[in-house]
């Protein structure tokens, strides 16, 4: 692992996992971290991003591959 990274996938068909508050799931995030500290930092950055309604709207509304929203480090 050279660096910590996040990958976002917006599902074409939402998936139900049986969770009353979070279903259906439309966004999936993959996280690869160098170590435990980087994992914790990335999860904190992810939580901040998802707490912003404009960011979640941008992620949910990305209509094409390469559609972007600000990353944890602003890019």
C-alpha cells in the first residue's frame, strides 16, 4: 500500500440490507489505508464529507463515470 485511498461507487440499482434507517444503499465506499492511523483519519474525513448534504447530493447525482465531489483533502 503506497497511500491511503477512497473509491466511490454509485449503484445503478439500490440494494436493501435490512437496515431501517440506511436502506436502500446507493453509495458504496471502498477504503484502503496504509495503517491503522491512516484508516482512522480516512474514516473521520469520510464522516465529515458525508455530513455535508451538498456533498452527498453531488455523489448521489453524479451521472457519469468521472463525476466528482470534493475528496477528503479537497480534491
